[in-house]
C-alpha cells in the first residue's frame, strides 16, 4: 500500500491547483529569437514572467503579473506590471495585457504575450477543432511536457500557423508556448515561454504578496499614464505621487517577487527628481535673461541672423528630427505646426532645430539632411527647419547633459529675452494642443503689442 501511495505522489503533485481555483504563483521564463534561413540566432531578448492567479468574485480569475525583460528594449517600470481580470469563461474583462517591448531597426515594437490561462479548456479533447474570430484552433496530439500530461494546441490564421501551446490536460494551465511573429520588413521571430514553477499559496503567503501588489496597482492607477506609454519620464505631479508611495511599497515588498521592482521605483523617482531640480536650475539661468547671440543655419544652408529675427517672437524647438524611425509623438511637431499656422501672422516665428552630430561631418551631412527632409515631408511641416551639429543647443544649456531628453522648447520674446525654457514633452489634450506653450506665446504677443503702442 505504501509503495502504491509513493507511486501516486508524483502524479498527484502535477494536478493543477488552477482547476480548484486555488491562489497560485506561476513563474515563466522566455525568449525572443530571430529566425533566419541559415541558422537560428541567439535570443535578442530574454524575459521572466511572474503571475499571481486567484479566483475572483465573478467566478473567473484575476492574473496579477510582473514582467522582467533583458535586451532589446524594455517597458518603463509603470508598464511592467498590472492585473488582468478574467470572467467565468476565462475571457478578459479589462484592457491589461502581458507584453514585451522590443526595439527593432530603431523602432519599438509592442509584442503581446499569450496569457498563462487557456480560455478554451472545455474544448480540449483529442482531434478537437474550433474557430474563434479569425483564428482556427486544433488539438494536434497528447504530449508529455515537463512531466505533465498536456494537449498540444495549434492556432492558425489565414497566414498559416501562428502559435502552439501545450496546455495541461483538463486544466487551463499553459505549460509551454511558441509563437511566430514578424517585425519590420517581414523579419521573422519566435517567441517562446515555458513554466518554471507553480506554487500554491496559503492564506499567509497570499496576504504577504497581496500587500505590495495592492499598493502598486493603486499607484499605477493614480499615475493615470496612457495605454502603451513608452516614455519613462514622469511629470512633476506623478513624481510627487511616486515619492509619497515609494517607501511604503519598498517596505511591504521585502521578501516578495515585487522587491526588485520596488527598488527600481525608488531609484527611478530619486533620479528623476534630481534631473527635475537640475533642469529647474538650467531654466533659471536663462529665463528673463537676454538670449545668447546666435545665427540659425537653415536646412537649405541659408543663415538666419539676429537682425533677421529682430522684433519677432522666436520659438526654438530643439529635437532630433529623424526621418527614421518615425516614432510617435514625433516630437509633438504636428501640434507645433498647428500653433505656428495660428500665430505666425502675429509676429511669431518657429524654427525646428534638428540636433544631429552628423551635420559636423561632411561625409554624413547629406544623410542627415535626407533624414530631416523625410520627417518634414511625412509631417507636412510649414515652419522652417534648421541644422545644428550641437553648437547651437549648447548655447542654451543642452538639457541632455543633466540626463534629460529632447525636445527642448525655448521662447524668445520680441525684446530678445528668454520667456520660456522647457525640456521634454508637454502634457497634451488633443483638443487644446500645446496649450502651455501657446499661453506663453500669447503673453509675449500682448507684451510686444503693448510695447509698440507705448512708443
């Protein structure tokens, strides 16, 4: 009898607690591999995925997740975690997704990762086939994967087989998966993921994990970042919210899967606050002071001198102006072009300053010009563009030296003094465009008119 029990123990241990709705921790590892005709390349990305799966009040499951990526780009920390709510049919009732961020040919690609809970568990049987929207499903065969009895399920579209999943028999648990995907000009990749461990949590362990998770999800909600936000920079208001929550999160996360993320959050907000302070000092240096004497070199090679700008309100938009990759929000140049069309007749001149070190190298200048002109054509920009190898932006402090990113926005009033200095993207309401910048310009227009009327 004892021998029989010992023989059964390995089988009993492989019954998925997901079947009974228990709270479980799932840990997966995965990779993204580029496929070529000759040979398979080393992974361009490796990742690990932590999931806390528990039953919810609707009879479905909640999947709290944390993604850790290495290589080829990564999401900012507020986008690395979240919670997917599944209904009783194991279909999502919110927009959260498991995803990777992969840089490919200079462009970031958001890659959706299949959920570890398979929604069609009731259809799993030898030879079963069914369709869902544009995908066709087929149970190909029974297979032993990691000592678990699984079904291999192939998913196809009009373009052929897209995905293979190995799902534990009579369970929604995905044990392994492999997916074909394409990026760029038809470059083929293979996304692979396998289950490393499954642990059932008792009440005490569940409470320990849920503590920091609740704090993180609340902070994520409070930050109110747009879906798929790729910019790691936080606004001053967001930084204040993170600073207020960071210590409590770090203390609560100690000894949990969220401890590393908590440390990243603390270090990140400290770094961003330091940059914000340094940028404030940089702005203070220029605001209200006479702008440096400078000459703009138009992209056509024509100089624009201080005499040419005399008496005008000048807006300088320092940015890379790269035609490739064309990545939203495109330096917010579309909004700037609209603002220019509204204010140009009131004495406002906008210059888009393409900051590119290649302008200093005769062998690369032509290539840099082509890139700028491609963006100009793509965005159909009306305001003039200028070339800068780095010397002009250096006269205005170059915020990149303190760790900030372009664009840099500088407004010089008709009196020649710097009226506005701001690095980074503006917070945008599509109906209002660059409202913050426009308010500054309107004040300078009124100031110039008053000075003119007083003569």
